[in-house]
C-alpha cells in the first residue's frame, strides 16, 4: 500500500530515481451538507466568519478523494505519486466536487 508519505506535490522524488511512469491517477468525490446545515450556513454568511460545517465537509472530501487516488495508484503497482494536486468545483448549490490527481511512478 502506498503511504501518504509517498504522495508528493513536486515532480521529482528526492533521493530516488523514477524508473517508470505508470500514468495519471485520480480520486474524486462530490459532497454536500443537509438542508439544515445549508440554512445555518446562510445565516453565518450574513455576519461573516468561518462556516465550520463546510470546512468539515471539505476536509472529509479531500480525505476521501486522496484515499481513492492512492487506491488507483496502488492498483497500477506504484511506489509513489508525484505532482499531486487537489482541485475543487461547485456542482450545484451547497455541493462541491474534490478531485485529487497526480502521476503514479515506480522508484528505484
């Protein structure tokens, strides 16, 4: 299993040589909060400040997307993922998609 320690944002793995590029790997999820949380968030937007329920939702979404990316890389037999990135987009009111992606590689 690839550990999170082998998931890096740079395009080279320090101290190692990339011996094979296995290809693009990704993981994604779409998350939303229930209507009650949306209503509370609407009130919070009137006064400003952090909307904790959405922060928690996005943290969970990043975790899920990253775990799916690691499983995708593991299925290819990768030792690491380089060039790791996260991207988000709104798919509808109160729902966000998180995509985790990078390049699966074999190391020496």
